[in-house]
């Protein structure tokens, strides 16, 4: 990580020349105004093909143990990024077979030539596909969010930062009855996380009641900005998500994951939970990146 | 009602002070055992380490005597143990002071200089020593906790709150210890002649909310996360 590498990665994140159509970039599916997600049910690639999953928000990804919705074995941003760049079925950015050509085009741009040289100083020919991936990863590691009303309440000691409704919702969220924090645990509300000591352990995958296979537990930070929801974007609103888990609570079976809700939520409880989830929105995070292009 | 700023009587100090003993945040350094100072050709760092280890040994003895004094119901036994604690803290304090003079870059010695200063009722000296320890090692959780207790002793409630919040984010066990010291502080304020002020009652509400937040958010910690993912 260096300032030069992050600055280069930031520019590349919005660079349409990376795509096969010349009008698509990482930001086409990871919009800063939506906590780096998009508003579509599932992501759409540069050529218009639909992906199987909803575009995941990029929030505190530097701490992720794994990446993507369904593949626990992807352990780094650099590895994950090869997927949107090189995938052919479906096409995302569509760089497969064009890596050298794209690098050549960027190298011919004097601004990029200067910025790559600054970001990768020992290299004689720094404009490479590998360095594009490294720089974008460096930028993504700066997408740190931790200044929501929840943070100010819990970590900042501002006891007025949450409304009474949000406080009730928080109590329910962290209770065994609702079970939300059974999966959405840790500072990022995404289960296990990578720490400075590198004690990463296993990524947190769980049955969300809407998939036949275990699905990555996504962060809930800024979740109010990242509709639609679930790995396949099946729910348009957070209230619909809460209704989904409430319905699970209403028909508990012995084989259910014990962390799932044990009883349905009342309308008031759903409103309280919603208020709590809204308190996870970090306006400063959105403002910090909203002007980027 | 302010707690007396300087308390010279060990008995009085033990009556008012919360039963908070050394956190163990400054483990013995690899050096000769207590009482065996290294030869004169030892480096300053080695001499400071030997003094530190000697002083730590005395501090633990003093802590045990203070525990005895706190638990004793017999006035004579309480007084005797309190004086023993005072003597041991005084001896330890002198050695920690020497250690910091010989090796001013040793955060553990500054931390325990603060600890023994606080136990002797020298709260401003304690705060200065903790400041020094934390300037050398900003993430030193034990010093943060001790400094929080020292802030309470001089009624600097906003600073004590901040110490708690710093610990809450980094070391829940020590945050809990400071929270208990805060509860004891409120109890002492209420028991004092004239009772507690509105500010003390506000602080108590803050403490009660922190207790609730802490109980709710165990799953935010690594241990809490690990528990839910077994």
C-alpha cells in the first residue's frame, strides 16, 4: 500500500477502457453512492449478460477472510478481481485475451505512465495487468467505514446517537431470540474477519433460508444503501428481508440452524430492527467517496 | 463531593479506593531474580530491568496485603495489613522511580510508577507517570485502565469515560475492570456526606447504559464471533 498505488487504483476503478465495450468499469456495479453496490437485482456485465449474484457492497473489504458470495476458497482481493475482469460466462468486464492490449493502451497514456511509475517505482515497465489488479486492490482496501450512529453510540459513548427505536432494535438484533448477531457477528457484522496478526480462520458462510448452499455472510454496514438484498437480490427492501427471517421463525424445524430466529417478529419489532439497521449507515463514508469519478 | 486529593493514611485510602489490584500488564522481565542486582558492568537497561523486577515483586506483596486489609473485619488486622501495604508500595515506588531514571524508555516501569503512586494517594504523580508510559507505548491497555482509575480518583469523569471507551474497543476485560471501578466511585460519592450531585447521577446513568451495551455486544469481539461460529 502506498498513496501513489491507492490513487492509481482509484482512477482505474472508474476506468472504462478496462472493459471490452469501453463504457464499463468496476464502478458500474460498485457505485460509491450505494456503498459500492448497485441497485440491480443481479449484476449485469459489460455486454449485458446477467450474473448469478447481486453485486456485493465493498465496505471494509480489507478485513474480509474470503470474497464473493459462494466461494470460500477466494482469500484475496487480487484473486477475486480476476473473476470480474476475465470471466467469459458470463462476461463481466470482458478483459480475457485483452490484458496486454489494455495495458499497452494505458501505457500510451502519459498520465497513466506517470502514475504507474510512481506506484511501482522499481519496475522498468510497470504498466501491466498484474499491477492494474494490485492498484485497484490497494484502493479497495481504503474503503473503510466505521462512523455510523451505531459506532458513535457503542464506541464513541454518544448515548443520544441512537433513537429509542434503534436501541430496542439493537437489543433484539443481538438477542438469541432474533439470532441476527449469530451470523452477522464481529465489528463488520459479517462473521469472522482478518486482523492485523493475520489470524484469519475460516470465512463465515451460512444457510440464509433462501439458498440450497451456504452463502457468505455479507456485512450489514451501510446496508440501508445496498438494496436489493440477499445473494440473488430477491428482496427489494430491508423490511422484506426481515419478513423472510420472521417467516423462518414462525415455522421452526428441528433441523434449522440454531442461529436462525426462533419465533416470528411483531410489526413493532420489525420497525425497531429496521431502525437499528438504518443506524449502520455511515454518511461520512458515502460523502468521502461520492465525488469520485 | 470530591474525594480528598491527597490521602496520606493507608487505612483511609483502602476504605475509599476500589478493590482494584495490579492488572499484570507488566510481566517480569528476563533478568536476575529479586534481590540479585546485576554486576556494575551491567548496561543501564539491565540495571533498570533488575530494579523493575524487584519492585514488581514488592508490588504484588503490597497488593496481597491490601486485599487482606480490604477483606478484614477486625479493625486491628485491617490497620496492620493496610500499613504493610503502604510500606511495600512505598518501597516499590522508590525502585520503579530509580528504574525510570536509569532507563526512561521503559513503559512498564512508568506504568507501575503510576500504579504505586496511585496506591499511595499521589494521583497527579500517577497521571504524569501513566502519560509517560502511554507516550512510549500508546496501545498499552494496562496503563489506559490504570490511568482511568487515576482520573476517577481526582474526579475527572470525562477523561475516565474516554479511558473506558478506548479500552472497550481494544480490551473488553480491562474495560470491564474500569467500569467496576466507576461503579465503586459512584457508590463512594453517594456514601459521602451530602450525597451525590446531579453530575454523579448522570454518570451513573451513563455507566448503566454501558453495562447494557457491553452485555449486548459480546458478539462484536473476536471471542464472541468465534463462539457463535463453533
